[in-house]
């Protein structure tokens, strides 16, 4: 994705490129930064707009938007910021499109991105307390969610394998894992709060 | 950065089904790092690997165009201008080639027609003359050059001319002889070549007018070049002129009177208004080759009798066949070339027949045989 640009630019970090662009307004620099995440922006476009042409247009429109907005904001984490902007852009587009009104309602609630810094409890295995709580919470999950989460995290199976084993659709597997994770988080958080209160 | 590239490549492979189950799991897990990855991965899963790659390619290009529009546009403008120039030059050249050549042919034809039209003017152009032989020119020579002067008759007196002839009624035109003057002095083979005193007659006057271009062309044998030159004492500067005329002057040039030697003739004519038949006689010491059979007419008859025209049926219409050949000093003929404006079948057949020709009488210069390149023409009409 970076091959078309000189090495000295493509070696720079996101933050370095950001500040370089803020100073120089050089679209070449922004291009290098944007191309790193372009496939993700396109993927988000596909998720929301469900259309290749619209998604491609969204990628281009977002580039224009970045060129305007980056110098105006202080951006700490480019990737997070880009996600917010991309998703917003897609939702705005859906909102404008009346025929798509219903679809966008499903997504408007969860506009904020889960922080990369906060790992899901299930991934922090070394924390023994959490592991205990996790075990307890796992028991409370619905059977399908629990099995999917187990197969994915403890047995390191991919969606396809789980789908085969569980005789489920791959999309079902994904949603069981997602929901399972959410429920686990809620469960663990509530237990932690409870524990803190007891202490 | 390279990790981002790696992730993208893994996604393509994932969609292509090229990853092992373990690798699939790793990628799926990796794409759960944050919501951005997760949602993007979900979105990209709607695509095939081919679609994803094609779309990313398109996006890369669109982005590059957006980033460097000016450079791109400049380049496009440059190419457009270059293309326009090339086109102009090309069209110009084509127009030049196509419109120039015919007009010159026209001049040549008009000239030869004019040359024959007035009955009094029976002289045939004797081609280029050395500048030394100032007074040796006739009106018809000037005409051969296509010069405007042709219309003025400076030397009305003598109808006598000084042209080499094979046989009466069959003119031979010497267009290029590299600075050597032409002589009609009787020489060995030709009996009636005393050109000094014998006015050259192409055809009866009345017939001349009726002659069309083709007929004129048909009745002429044109000497394109004399290859071996003898020293001619009377012509002091002969050598200089020789060096001027180009040995490779092509057929068309020769036909159009454009060979260097002809130019010389013209300027010399202007200087000398007088006509002196004695001096003339000294100059014309060149005699054209005589085709097998004694005349061009009989030779052509001989050729046509042998031509197998069955194979020509595929090419209906009129064909002008222009043939050049070299007559060697021993009378043999070689280098038979047919101008490539006729179908190869016809060209080959004429070449075949002519190559079988018995010996000619070689061209003579000061009574000594010289090699000569001549051109003859045939016209055939297939219905």
C-alpha cells in the first residue's frame, strides 16, 4: 500500500505524518497516511453502505474531508479518529438517503469505537483474578455463545471451522462471539464493581 | 506500516481461501483489535478477493490523480500537443507527396505534348548538354526542361535538329548523359543517323496533335544514363559536369528533365542565341542503343508476341508498364526492372520475356560502344 512513495515518508509514524501535513498541507503526505488505512475505510463503507461504488466514493470524499479537517483539529490517535469520521460519514450518507432510513437506525447507537488500549478481559489471560471471574461468567453465557467463544479463544479455531463444528452459518458464529464477548464484559464489570463494594 | 500492508495482504489471502485454519483464526482475532478493524473486516468480507484488489487499485489511482492532478494534466497536455504535431507533419507529408508528384508529371506531359504539337517543330529534345556547347540547343531542348522560355522561339530558322534517332519516326530521348554532348554523327550500326542534316520527325504532323500522352510515352525509349564515358576533346569542362549529375538520378527525375545536366543545358541556351549546325555536329557524338529488331517498335512487337497474357485476366483495366534496363557494350541487356505500379504477375512476365531478348546494338559514344540505361514503356488494356 505504500510502495508508490519514497521510503523516507513511508517510514514515518502516523503522528509524524499528521504534523507534517498540518504544517505543509502537502497532499502527498496525507496520501501516504491515508493509504495505510484506506482498505479499512473502504471496509467500513462496505459494511454500512453495502455497495462498492458508494464505498469508493466515500473513500474519496473522506480524503477531501481529512484534507480540510486535519489542520483544524488536534488529533491524538489518527486511526481512532479516522474510524469515527468514516463511520459518521457513512451514517450521514445513509441518513440523507431516505430509502435507507431504517438501516441507519440500527447503527446510530454505537458510534464510538472501542479503544485499542483496553483489551477485552478475555484476552488478558495473565490476570488470574479476571480469569476466575471469566470462568464464572462463561458459565452464565448462553450455550451457543459460550461454545463459540471457547472454540475461538481457547481452541483458536476460525469462524469457518466453528461454523462447521456447530453446524451454524458463519455470520451466526460471528454474532455469537460478539454478543458473548459483550455479555462477558458486562458480567465481569458487574462482578468487579460488586467485589469493590464488598471490599 | 509494513504490518498494515501485511494485514491487507492477509485479508486478500483470507478472501481467496489461501490461509490455513490457524491463519484464518489469527487474522479474525487480529481484526478484533478494535471496532474499526472489526467493522472494516465485516465489510470487506462481503467482497471476493478479486473485487477487493480491483477496488483498492481503482482507489489508489483515484487518490493519486487527486493528489497530483496538475502533473497529470500537464503530461496529458504534452502528449496531446505531441500527437497534434505528429499528425500535422504526417498529414503534411502525405499531402506533399501526393500533390507534388502528379503536378510534375503533368508538366512533363504537357511539355512533351507541346513539343510534338507544332508541325514545324519536329525536333526532339536532345537532353542535357555541356555548357561549353553553347550554341547547340534547340527550342525543343528547352521545352524538355519545362522552362517558361519554351514559348519564345529564339531560333526560328533551322528546323534541323540534332537528335539521335534509331529509326525515323521513333524518337529516343536522352535525358541524362552526364555532361557529355550528344552527337548524331553517323556511326557504325545505324545507317541513317546523319542527324546534322536530317530533321527528326516523330510522326506526321497531323497525327502528332492527335497523339495522347500514352502514345507518346509508348513511342519513346528514354536513355536514363550512359555509364561509361569517354573523354571528348571538344568538351573541355565535361568532367566537371559529370561530377554534378547524379548517377542515381531516378527514373522520374530523368523523365521530368530534372537531372543536373539538363539545367546546364538551359542556361547555356540562354547565353547563345545562335544556332550553328557545324558546332552542333561536333557535340553530338552519342548514339542511343538500338533495340533488338532494329527499332523500338519492332522490339515491342517482339515482346508482345511472347507475352503470355492469360495470367493477366485477374487484373482488368489499363496498366502502364515502365521498364528500365541496361544495354551493355556487347549488346546484352541486364538489370531489367519493372516499376512496381503494376501487379507482380504482369511485371514478372514482362521481365521474363525481355530477359530473353537477343542482343541490342549498344549505345555509341565517339563510335565506341558504351553501356546505357534505358527506359521503355508498354501499355496494356485488359477487358
